[in-house]
């Protein structure tokens, strides 16, 4: 456990603190900060996701049907519960709740999975199987779902803003007609220049680009826009490669590894930069997200795992519980920072949960065998 703290947890905290300090002294301007986020989100993270997933095999997925089913369904269910609870209790927009689910509902399995599980359980087939399953569902399923919801929320905001602009235009025309003459209309209220059309998007902090105006169905447009992002299609392509049975030659791995290795460090640094731009929040929402990530999610997996008969292999169940009890996925805070959505709560949750994991990690290692 001491090795995990020194080699895994402390470096995360130190690098995040470095990013926070760089942000406070304005070492990076906004363009440079967004550039770092873009490098991670569009290049380094997709490469890291692709190469981590293609190392799995169909045999690994079929080896333990209960573990595979529980991993896939459990992560997706906990992701969606986090999304709906964020909408219900904290009244956030669709895109803000989507980023919340990417952070509070998804573990950073790609970054800390091997670093935490290997020293505790050993570098075994079972360890690799658990990490592969959780990594695939987090990277190839929940990230595309999150991106889809973000684009869906943006599309909804755009429609509401356009409707508000149209209503303002009709109101101005009605007032002008009622006065019985040509009345000069304030150019700030002109539908062609109406800034109110930006209010909904601005308040939701969604700076992403609007695409696919030619697609009338907002759900289809949001899905297509999400699938165009490298962070979505790269893991999906990887899982297709695994299911087809294509093996990527070992000689190809270093090509991806070189850029993928930049992902974790730059992602944590960028998380610190994002945190420096907002006022740190240790409110009820941050506390709830941390509890949901570190306690509620693994407790749910433990209970369902016991009900599904995994109690006969307590080591594998313990690995599964610990893998979903990891701190928030750094891909969530990168997406948050890149699109300027849910930054304060997301960065605060990432920082608090990473520090608290040092204690909850010990808790689950001790508690699962007792159950």
C-alpha cells in the first residue's frame, strides 16, 4: 500500500498542484491551455485508449461471462444514475450532467488500473481480464455516450436560443405595428444580431462547435457529431478489432505508446490548470460526487457481485470492486476543460477524490474479504 501511495497517488497530487500553480501565475495563457487540452483529447488520449483496448482478446472477454456482463452493465448503469441524479438534485443542464457522469461515474482505469491492481494482486490473467473489461466499457462505451449527451444538450440549447430570438423579433414587430408607424428597432434586438441567442449556450459553458445543421433529427446529429471525435471512434475501432480477432503486431505498439505516454501526465497537469481558473469548491456537490465515485459505486458492484455468485472467487471480486473504486477518469476532466463545461465541480471532484482514494483503497482491500 505504501508503494501505491508513493508511486501512484502522490505523483498525481504533485503534478495537479504544479498545474494549479502554473495557472495561478499565468504561466500558460488561455490559448496554450486549450492547446494542451486539445493535444490530450484529440491525440494522446485516443492513442492511449486504442493501444490499451487492442491488447485484450475475445478469449479474455468470454473467459468469465459473469464478470464481463457485470463490468459492462454495471459501469453503464452507474454512469447513467450519476447523470440523472445530477440533473434531478443539482439542476444541471444535459451537457453538464454528462460531464459529471464522465467524472463521478467513471474510474480512471486506464491510468491507475495496472499501477494499483498489479502490486496488490499480481500481474495475472485475472488482473488483466478485470482491467481490460472495465477499460473497454469506460473508454469505448461511456465516453461516446457522454459526448453524445454533450452534443445533444448543445443542440437543445441552440434550439431554445433560436426560439427565444424569434420570439423577441416577433415582439418587436408587434410593438412597432401597435404604435402605428415605423419605429426604429434597437439593433441589439434585431434577430440577425441578437446576443440573447448565445445566452443559453454561454450559461451552460458549452463552447463546442455546432455541426450537422443539415441533419434535422437532433439525436442523430448529436450522435454523428460525437462519433466524429477521435476520443470516441478510436476506442470503438479498437473494440471492433478485438471482436473481429485481429491482433495488432507487437512492433506497432511503440508507435502508439510514445504519444500515449504523454496522456496521463499532461491530463493531470491540465486538470490542475483547469482548477486554477475557477474557485475551488468543496460544497455538497463535490462531496456527493466523491462519495458516489469512491464508496457508492464499489459498494453496488460488491453487492451485485455477491448476488451473482462471485463470492466463490473473492480475489476476482475484490479486483473488480477496487477497479471501480478508483478516482475519477481524467478523460472526464479533460473533456470538461476542453469544452468549458462543469469545470469548477469537475476539477474539485477530481482533486478531492484523488486525495481521498488513499484511504478508501485500504478500506475496500480490507472490507471485501470480510463480506
